[in-house]
C-alpha cells in the first residue's frame, strides 16, 4: 500500500524585494493597481506542491508516489526526485507543453506576490488513479493537492467511487474556485488542510460554517503561521500545537507543503494527530530557513533532538522509532 500525492509539479522562480509591498500600495486606488518592484536576486528552484510534499516524505524514509503532469523538460527534475526516494513512474509527460512555472516575489515582511503558469499541468485531468493504485499494490490515501481544477475533481470523484480515503488540500485553487467546486473537493475528505485565511475563504465560498465543514470531513487541519497549527474533529476538543522556533526566517515558499509531508508521514506510521501536527511543524521550519522548497537535508539525530527541544523527550522518542532520513 502506498501514499499517492497528486498535484502540481513546477519550477519556482523566487525573488526578494528588500522593502515592504504595503509601502507602495494605496488602499483606495487598488482598482487602478500598477506597480513595479526592483528585486535583489533571483533563485530558480524545483517546486510544485505535490513534488515538494513527496520530497519531504522521501527525506523522512517513505517512498511516496508522485501523480501529476509535466513537460519533456522534466528529465533532470525526475532524476533529482528519484534520488530522494520518490516514485515518479506515474508522472504524465506532455508532448507539447512545458512543466509549470511558479514566479514569486517576497518582501521583508514575508508578504508575497505570485503568479503560476499551468503549462503541462492542464493534462493532469487525463490521469486515472486506479492503474496507479494497482501498480503499487493499493493506495493508503490519496492527497488531492492544488492542480488543474478538472484533475482535482476527477481524482476526488474517483476516490469516492472506489472507496479510497482522500485528503483535500485545495489551497492555491481556492482563489480560483467557486463554491460549487470547493464543496465538491472537500465533502467527504478524510482530512482537509488549509491555513487561517484559506479556512475563512472556504467558509465564505461554500456557505458552510466551521461546524458544518466538520460534519463533512473527518479532520480539519488549519496551519496558523508562527502560532503553530490547530487540528479539529467534530465533537472533540481542538488540538493546538505550537510552532518550532526557527533559527532564521529566510523564505516562506513551500512551508505548507513541508508541513503536509510531516503530517502525512506520521499518519503512515500510525502516530496520533498531535504527533502528526508536531512532525509537520518541525519539517516546515527546515524550509522557512532556506531559499527553495527542496534544499534542506535531514539527519536523524539532529532532527529528533530538535523535535525534543520543542515537544519533549517522550514525543521525540515516538517519532525516532520511524524517522529514517535516508541520504540520496
């Protein structure tokens, strides 16, 4: 049985602006917005939500199955992921489109302006999950991450039809999607992931209250930035886990993906929701301390020690039994 991670696979173009975007924005003139920012640097990195999550899972000792669509320019990226223990056999390769591009500028307050070119990602709607699940001996979970909207719908509907537990992670597509799309993507999910802003957006667009959402999903996981994460289940007290203190906050792109990787790893290992949230928070801090979403290296002893510093020796001992942090 394997974890199937569906979603975007992209190249990230990351830039840094030394000032604050807010200093150049006039609130009552936003309908006429036309601004330009002189950036200090440009980093071209590997990215995409599904690929980032798989990279994190591979670094924790698991072998996730990456499901998405790319262009023929994916050759080097494929080799990188496979060296980091990601199963890429089921990635669809377009004959006509480039791999997706994410272009993002971050200011000194960690605010961001970003654009996303879908490219080959639009062909993800052609992917059927059953042959992939059959190839790997079944699917423990399918994470339906941000992707071509038709692909997200297809994967969600197929999971329902085949009785495969799915994890809903619509994130970036929430701004694009209307209430009907969002309701279809999250209804019946084993877990729904979001951040605070996305959680409010889900309620606004679906017309469902938080309690109504909890009636429709098994578990609601809401990341809270520096405040950590909140895990909710209907009829139970919320679990609130503090964030891991960062050594230096460098660049936030991909932090949510790393959190999901840690959380999913704990699920695969059969750990509690509290441990899952803690493991997600720790992996997330490794990303925020670097430029790029797949530039961190884990070492088991140091990783477990850092876990213990925030969450205690007992919690760290549970995680230490499973973390393998294989080297490429």
